[in-house]
């Protein structure tokens, strides 16, 4: 099937117990990977299954009579949810959408419910839900402990059975009789006769391993029961009102079993934009602590929900996927499947197919090749010198420039949008503080290598936060950047010096970050960073010192203390206080710069402001990059042909190192440095184009995005490489 028309063909009432079948787009396993073409089959039993093609076995299935189906009018999206699995599918045409929904409604109750955005419902406090989340995590640990103990029991039971197979038939019969009497390992989960002990594990010797496994199970079970009771008690207000707030209710669209590979921040574990009330949820028949709890199964017919259409602002925020992004879209699938999906995008006339995110790569072309070398040996030969003036071998570099590393500090720019939306000045200050701390998270595994020193006049852009970065001065190295979003603007100049202390290297940060949100004006400076264990041991990066965020309009401030790690104490801790103009403490903040930051509500409750996005599983094998950092040197389809010739993505030395060719990277790096020295000798050094100096600061002059819209083909800029 090579055409969109064939791939979108549906067969209805095709016999063999099949009601409807055909091609649709299904959301892929992980985030940022878009949709893939899959062949769906709806059976008369109400089971909906899918496969890569009709000739291959089904990958997964879902039972419609026990499902909730949500649709958005005009988008041709269908979301099918049960408590265990969720399918997010997109039909190829309106006719396909109507055909599938007509088939689905045979298993849906007639009283369709409404689930929509923007509806307000009674909410529990953040502290109550944070408490419930903590209890749920404890229960998960107990369950894991219980599963581990059971697995050991099963292993020993299997070994015993193998050993018993070598005995005589009479011994086997005795063994079977022993099992009937409750002596089996799994007799623990069966009722024992009156003449037998209630706990088979107790018949074991206290020194035996089997006895210890039984004890582990009982301890885990007791702990799990206590945690479950505490969780029910904490959720009592919800059950009493029979109304669950959107920030804590189980979503009608929970993660699929495929998507559960990714970690979720605790802040979002109980959050969903949908609100619903279903008989599939638990209802409390007695509100007393000792009262019984009844659980109702789903009815024989599923439920249908209608989602409100997205607002113009939401539609505006939907990125576009163009056909040129095929290579990064389908790295986890075979080339044959990638070709099929790409063909659908190329031939499709449905505009909704283009309203898919620009999918970025999830790994680098190559990891580090060879050892990074001895940094201490280089430092020993250059004692007292500024490291920015030293030419390091390319083995000390990572495939990013310092401009791109500046962009990494803005990975969590959505915190600035949350600060903009906050009406309370204390809450706004807390989110600004969370953003300032989050800028260090990407350095967690980045102690071994340095970014490439940019050429004078080199630039970098990122459309995700409308960021422009430019190297504006060579000695000392200074970079200036400007980013903006809806309601906020952020600009800063980044510079630094280094000091070698024998066992550690200190990076002293200069420059001021300036944030504008409405009428508020915030500024802050960065504390020093230290690279520890240069001579011996495992190198690691540490940020120590004070960071003060000042609101120059209201007079309020936030003082953050990046604590130095002790030998036995916790590491990477950050604590702070929000102060009013008169110096009164309005709020307290605590957390870790490599994990999370939270506002302290009281002695036992926190409100999480920010939590780090989990690192890729193979991060340490790819320079310790975050998922965001992996995308920074990629030229996606929305950037191809739109970048200026000065953009860091065009640097041949960085590109060669990224692909694992260190020899080519070394040659290109030397060539670019020689070209810059030659320009400096003949007085043809580049002048800053997008920033100008104002006192000690560098200010964005504007015009970059306007020039980008026109195009760079007629731009008079001489290429840097």
C-alpha cells in the first residue's frame, strides 16, 4: 500500500468476527517521537488491537467495553483509555474518523459524558496531595521489596523441584503429600488445615534462608497494609466529596504501558487537564475509618467523552512537523516503517497530520572516542594563566560550543511562564528562583570536558524560547544572550575567570542576569563553580556560594545558598528565603540543584516548584548530555535553510567531534583558530551585530528574528569557517 488512499482504507463488517479494520496513526512510545502508521482491527468481542501491518501479530490490544473514549471535534483524534493501557490515535480523514467512531459506539453507553478543559472543581491543598504522593512512593518501595522476596522464593522452590526429580518415585509422592499438607513454599498464600501451622515459614529453622525470605514477606506486607491505610485516610476528603481535583485525579488518559518507561515528576503524578466522574472509580460506602470500601467494576458498555477544542493560544503553541524530519522521527523504528509514515506525511492532504511536534533526536551520532586526557598535566604547565588563553586538544572538548552551553541554562524556561502567570508576588519570586537554580541541572555529569570556544561574532539561536546568543568579546571571553516568551524577557552577559587551587579548579562567574516580567524587574549573579578531584579520584562539579535575586520594583529579594558538600552530608543542596522589602521572611525554599526545588509550606509539607527531567539512559556514554542538550547541535527541518552562516551548528570541528572523527575535529579546530588570528592581525575582527555594550552590560539591539524571516542569502556577513 503506497498511497495515502490505500493506507487510509477501512473495511467494515469484513467477516471473521471483525467489525472494522484499517490504517490509522498511533502515538509512539516515548515523548517527542510523534505518530506512526499502525493497522487497527476491531473485533465483535469489543477488543481493539493493532499491529505494524496486517500480516504481523498484534502488538497490543484494548477492551472497549471497559474503556473511556475521548475525542476532540475537528481534530480527528481519538483517545481510548482503560486503567492499564491507553491508545492515542489520529485518523487520516474525517470519513475514517466517523467510521471508527460509529464502530466504537457499539460498545459505548448512550449517555455520553463531557470532559473539557478549563472547568473548575474543588481542590485539595498542595500539602495534602504532596503527602499522598509520598505515601504512594513508600507503597511502591514496599511492593518492590515484596516482589524481590517472592522471586527468591520461586527460585529456591524451582531448585528444590529439580533436586526432587532425581529421587525415587516414592520420594516424589511423599513430596506431593507434603505439598498437600501445606508444606509448599506457596502454601503461604493458601489456607492451612486445623492441624497445621498458619505460617509455613515458621516451620523453617530460624537460620535457614527460606525462613528469612518468609520474614521479609511478612514485614513488607505489614508495611504495605499500614501505608495503604494511611493513604486512604489522606484521601478521605476526596472520597467524602465524591469529587477529585484535577491535580490529583487519575486521568481518563493515563500513560500507556509503553510510555511508563519514562519517569514522571511527582508534581505531575496526580495532575491531568481532564475532569471526570466515573463508576470505575472507587466509592466509599462508609465514611468511618473502619467502614468497608466497595470497588465497582466497569459496566459492560464503555464511556465517551468530548473534549473542548483547543484555544487559539493552544493551537499557536503547537509546533509543526515537516516532511524533512523523517530521519530523527523514526530512529527507534525500522527504515521500512519510517518510509511508510513519511510517505503518508508527504502525500497527505489532511492538515491535522502536519500539526505534529517537530521531533528531535534522542541520541548523538557518536559518543566520546578515546580518553579525554589529563587536565592536571595541562594545568601544571600553565600555572597562573587564564585557561581561556590556553589551546586545549580537542579530546578535552564536548560537541557543543559555549554558546550552546549557554542555551542549556534555559532548558526549563517554562518556569518563567509559570512565574508570569502567578499573580502572587511571593509565588512569582519562588518560580524565578526555581528557574535560576534549574540552570545548573545540566552540569550534573559534565565534569570532564569543556565546550568549544566560539569565534568572535559566532551566534546561536533556539526557537523554543526565542533565544539569540552571540560572542561579543574575545579577551576576556564574553557572550551575550536574549530570550523571550509570552509576558517575559530574559537577557544576560556571561563571562568567567578560572583559578587553579591545586586539587580543584574554580570557575568564577561574572555577568548579570536580567529578567522582565510585567512591571517587575529581577536581577541576579551566579555563584562560583568548582571542579573537584583534579589530581586523583573521580572528578565532579560543584556550585558553591550565595545567589541573590532582587526585585528592583517591589524591593523584595530571594537569597539562595548553594551549600558546599560535606564528607558525610548530602551534596548539591540549595536553601533560601524570600524576603519582603522590609526584610521579613515570606517563604522558604529548599532542594538540590541537580534534582528539584520546593517551597516549604510547613514542617512536613513542600510544594515542588521544579524537578529535573530524567537524563537519558545512555547519558554517561554520550558526554553526560541531557535530552535537551542532545538536540542543540541538530539542524532540524524547521531550521534547515533558516540559520545564519554564523550559527554554531555549522562549525565543522564541532560536527566532526559529534560524529566521532577526532582527527578531523582537531584539524578543523586548528584551521578556525588560525583564521581568527589572521583576521585579528589585519584588523578585520568581527564586531557584535545583535548586541551593544551599555556600561558593564550588553544589551540586545533587536532585529535578529526580522532578518531571519527575510533570509540570509543576501546577507553580507563573511563566513567564519
